[in-house]
């Protein structure tokens, strides 16, 4: 093996230096650099907003969508927009066994109502509602926020500019987020936040609450639910022990004593306890309500027809009386003229 040669540090300057070839710039590159215009002042001071790219199934939101609170907010908003009748109850430390007993008795009573309706009107088929009527516990603060979005936030008529922050104070990302109009967007928050304390249901949204939701407005099923959850004699009496022995169990009665009816939301309108019982007391359900409305409109039509006929008869009498007076005066004038000619 040939030993490697070593040089002392003092002899490095004696070695020949390598020859370096300069790199030549291409002609087209020199020409392009010569004709490229300078950057304008506007381009250096104001840059275009960055392009925001979000998946279509998860647009940007004011509240983090991955949290359970956000999902509850979306669930409550959808429930309020799709449910025409909601009863609001306050519950005080009910046990799980008491909830099970109350739901059992409520479902059993509603099923009997569906069977009675099917037997009373076999030709007029209506789908059973007992499986769609739900009693559920809610988170009060999130439900209050979802109520504002459901009632006051209309994306078709809402301005995308935030009323709380002028556009000049928002950065580019926030301005782009303003174009989204879903229930968790910044636009929904800034539109509903100023009306936080003005909703008619606001005084009821305190403490632990539970909702009884109906897919349609059915006074018959509402009356059945009131007899189970909030009985009041004589209009909504509780079932007897012989007819429903499970309703009088100690567990069921202990749970019902901790439930209190606060009010209801019917087609976007707020009703108190008396208003709820008025809706549940409509005889014949929706058919009876339609019959009352038809009778009321028919009575108004009959009254209007009678009034017009009375006015016509009075006017006809006045005209006939005046014509008789004119005919009598004409006959007297002719008699006087005939008597004068004879003399």
C-alpha cells in the first residue's frame, strides 16, 4: 500500500490554483430581466387576500365544530326549526329510574291514543305519533343560543357585514368567514347576540329543563301528554288506578312531583300553561278546530249577507214610499186642473 503524501502547512501556497470558468447568463434571461416592469406601490402596500380552502363538509365556524357544545347547538337549532310544538318542563334532580318510569307511562298512553284514533276514523289514516314524541333533557345555555339562531337568523335576508365590528377592523381571514351563513358561523353569532335578552322565552330558560317535542300539532296527543305529565282536574284529570296502575307507582309519582310545566312554543309563538291547556282542550283535535273555523267563517258570511239584504230592503222601501208620494201629488194636480177646466 502506497503511503499518502503529506504537505506541510507552509507549502500550500506553492500548489497550482484550479482555473474557474465563469458562467455565462443566457441571452433570453438577460432580455427578460431587462423588460420586466417594476413593482407598483399598490402591489407592495396592499396584497390580495389569501385563498381560503375548507372541506365542503366542514366550513369555518365561530365555535369550534369538534366540541360537543357545537354539536348540541346544531342539534337544538334543527329541532327548533323542524318541530311545531314543544313543551318546556323544569325538572329537579330526577333519578334515572324515575325518568324511565315517566317515559314508560307516557309512551303507553300515547300508543292507546293512536289506537283509539285508528278505530274512530279508519278511512282517514293518520300515521301514529307515539314513537315520534320525545321527552329529552337539554343544556339550557346552549338551547337559549340555538333559539336565537332559529328565530332571529335568516340567511336569505341577513347582511354579511358584522354589526359589531366594521370591515376595516377585520383581518382577511375573518372577512372571508363572513360569507358563510350556517348556524355556527360568525354571521349568525353577530346577528343574534344583540337580541340575547329580548326573546319572549328568555324568562323561562333558567335551571334544568326538559323538552317534550311533537312532530305535528295534535291536540289529542297533547291532551294525553298533559294528563300524564301535568294533570289538572277537571279538564285534564290523571288516569285512575284501575285504568293505569303503573301510573300510581311510587317511583312514577315521585318523578312527576319534580316536573313542572313552564310553557310551550307553538309554531314560533310563546304560550304559558293556560295557553297550552287551551290548545290541548280543543274538542275533536285538528278536525274540530277546522270545523270551528269553517263555522265561524260561515257565520260571518251569513251575517254579512243579512246585513246587505237589510240595507237593500230599507233602500227599496224608501224608494217605493217616495214613488207613492210622487204619484199621489200627480193625481191631485191632475184633479185640480180638471176641476178648473170644468168651471
